[in-house]
C-alpha cells in the first residue's frame, strides 16, 4: 500500500513541479463564495483534519492549483490516514464548478467518474449546488451514484488555527446509491453534514447535525512534511 502511495505522489509532484511559475494570488472568480474557497496557489499544501469526537481518526486533503490549457483550476485530493488516496476533485477557478472527479476503484486504480451534475459550491446564497457522480461499485457488476445538494446556511466567525476568521456554513444532503444495472437491485444511504468554509482557507470543518462525527482542521503542512509523515 505504501509503494502505491509513493508511486502516485511521485507522479503528482512531477505534475506540479512542471509549472512554469509558482504563484499565489487572490481568487478571480465569478462565484459569490470565492472568498471562502481555497486560495489559488501552485505550491501544494496538505490540510490535516482530525475527528475530534475520538481524537484518533485523521484525514488529509492535498490542495494545489494548476494553470494549463483548461485555464486555472484548483485540485483537492483526499487521503486516508494510511496514505491511501480515495478521490480527487478538480474545480474551475472562475465558476468553482467541478470539471473532473477521480475515484479509486476496488482494484486501487484511479478512475475518472462520470459527472452528471457538477456544482459543489452554490452560485449565491439563494441557490442550491447539485452534484452527481457515477463510478464503479464494490463488485464487478455494481455502480455507485453519489448525489449531493449543498445549500447556504449562514456566515459567522470561527476559530481556525488560533485565528478568528469569517466563514460560510453550508448544509449538505447526501444520497449514496449502490446499484446493479442488470438486476436493478440497489441499496441507498443518506446523510446530512454541516460544512464550514473559511475565508482564505477553504474547507476547514465538517460534522453531522448531532456532532457525533466531527472533523476539524488541525494544521496545514508542506508536501515534504506529508511525504516524511507517510514514509514512517
């Protein structure tokens, strides 16, 4: 598992190091919530989240920006505590729409999901962002359909890494369907989450309504620190 992580990270490091210039700049976006999204920065940063309910579970989000033939976009990769990448979302900087969704399938291979709806950030406080993605299931004959509706809740001040910053709160309504397109059998799970996107940071916290499941940003580390951590 570690070797797979190293191979993937070497490729990703190469991709980001090939950029002609490394820059950090203010988001240039038409989306009303651009201030609360991740800053455009071609230097990868790793957000370390901890489940504060039990204090043991960790999750890592590797965030970096790219300027290529598709324009400027921001990539968010999700890693488990053991270094396994599970998915990656590629956001267009201008609209904050999702342009690619990558998932890791049952064979631990990176696969491009089929995007049916591509919005994870609402355009404004009155609209709903709808996202739908279809990808391989846990068995050869099954598929997953992930559907998410995100709505603006409120704007508040929260503590992020010992700083008081403005944050936008979104409410998520998630439906995950595991189905067999041949037999028409399906199993459905539904969840609700509250998400906090902080000014100058992006996603910094999320929890269930009853806070029985609660992840919060603990620190932001460099790519070198992340590689060293995963090599232990």
